[in-house]
C-alpha cells in the first residue's frame, strides 16, 4: 500500500494522500493552497472521504490549504502543538495518533527545521516534512530552527525506525520521490557518519537565501491558511441582504482567534445551557419568536460587545443570526452571519459544503 504523492512545482513541495482502501477514509499531509482544485479532484476520483489535514510544520515557502479543505471536503485540521497554529482542531504531541478508517498515523516530534516540526509514521512509511530530506535535511537557520535539535531528530528518532521504512520527504528539488531509512542512515551527505560538531559546521556553512514567501506564508499558516490581508475579506460571501456577509464557522473562528472580530452568540441563556456554548463568545440574545419579548437591550449590548471590531453572529441554525446581522448593520456595525449556527441545519447541502454547525465542525465548545 503506497501513499499518493503529489507535487507542487512552484515550491517543490510534496503533498501526500493516505487512505484506508476498505472504508475510503483519507488524510492529507502538507497540502498547498494553490493545488486545492487538484487535491479535491484526487479525493473525488479515488472516492475518498477526507478526515484530516495534517501539517508537518508552519511552512515558510507555501500556504497550506488546510482551511480550504476543511471548508470544501469537511476535514478536521491537525498540526504539531509546538508550531503555534492556533486554528488547528487537533494539536499533536509526540506519540499522538490520528485514526482514519482502520488505519493509524503516529506523530513523532522531530524538531530542528522548526521547534515544533513533526514526522508521521504510517505502516512502514515515514513522512518527514522538512526534517529528513533525500540526501539532505531541512535548513535550521530561521523560524526557531536548531542544528543541534535537527541532529538529534535525525539520528535518534528517525534513524531509530526500521531500515526498510520508506522515507517520503516534504520537498525534493531534483525530482527524487522517496528513499529509505537504511539508505539515509548510510549515505545522507549531511549526517551519515558525522558527529554533532561536524553536522553543525555543515549547517552553519550553508548560507541560504531567505525564502521568497516567508513573510506572507508563515502568518497565513499559523491560521491554517487563512490569509490576513485584503484577500481575506473576499473569502466571505458578500450578502445582498443588508449585512456584510455570510461566513463559514471555520473562517469565523480564524478571524476571532486572530483578534480581527468578536464572536457574538445570539441564542438565549436557556439554549446555551441546554445545548452547549462556545467558551469566550459574548452573549447578546436575539429574541424573535412569537410571544417572546424582544431583547430591549440588544442595540446597546451588541454595540458595546463589538468594540469597533467586526461582529460574527452565531445562533442555533443560522436563521436568527441573519436577523441579528441586519439589525447590527443598521446600527453601523460590520456584521457577518455564521452559516449553520451552533447546531447546524439539516438542509446543510444547500449551504456550500458547510459541515453542519459549529459543534460538529470540531471547533471549541463545551456543555452549558
Ligand atoms: Fe519548511
């Protein structure tokens, strides 16, 4: 059983798709945003259900499509805990496993290229990101890199795997596709037979240029590929109905976590207690049911909640949040409706691939 290996020529990045042949459950490792159409086609053609998008680290040379794959393929996002990717729905630590169908992927913390970098073992394969490359290794001179940590990760963690393990790197610049642990242990030019001091001297002498896209890519990758520039606003579908736009829960979460917006829960106290709530969201109830008194303080409360930021409105299924977004817009706020609400709408198909609500999207919530 081999992984599907995909290549992005612009960044020489390898992306991998692994799947359970029986259940068709899949994971993708290091997807590239510019290849989203290709990757969705690969999933479709192979009849795969994407369970997880997984990062080996916060990349400096391309932007991940993790957030887009969460949107369009319903995947959950996983990333190494030490990489500062706050939007990932699962933060991995050494030894953690991700299950897809009957298959298991195991995370190994292999710092060096970055402090948080990980490699992933699946069956007799290892996906090494920018830690172990074919006849080389990732650079260690920026982004919390450390030659000493790299040496330890290569010699003590990766070279401890069986020699027959197939090595699938995060990049190759010479058209090579894979190697093996035995091959790299014996012949890797940087590390095979080298002492720590020799290895550090080799790494210090590399003098590599700064990656072309680092200033743009790293901030975006810290939020699963959501860009913090003018383009970000265009990811929300503009609404013709008198408010700023409809927004997916994953994008709403990213904006909120980035401090660009305030999350406002417009459900009643009773609903939040009964069904569950989002920790840290502000509660401003929007009451519109027949026989229920309107919240007389709505206008004042939502203005003070916004504090000059965008407001992202969450209700049960995405109906009341539209009404509340319209009202907030009349009050002069930049208001977005979060599609599908907290619990989701049974007609989810109608909503552009949204996955059925905040709670089911794997975003943070707790029992009320
Ligand atoms: Fe990298």
